[in-house]
């Protein structure tokens, strides 16, 4: 469970940063930025969780 919490915290911080950059820098409107950010948030969370679990399983 701690792996998921850590991965979720890391991804949530990335979510805020990503939304701000997508909106301010790339020029998408806030709704478009939220959609794009959601896709990358899910990808980031899943990747971090799988990699962390794989490494812990090997140790």
C-alpha cells in the first residue's frame, strides 16, 4: 500500500505541474489541459507503481 501512496503523491505533484505547463506554456485551454494532463498522470502513476513493485520484488 505504501508503494501506491508514494507513487500517487509523486504523480499528483506532477499533475499540478503538468496542468500549469500545458495551460500556460503550450496554450491549451484549462479543460484541454486537464484532459491531456489526466492521460499523462495515469501513465506516470502506473509506470511508477509497476517499476517500484518490480524492484521491491527483486530485493
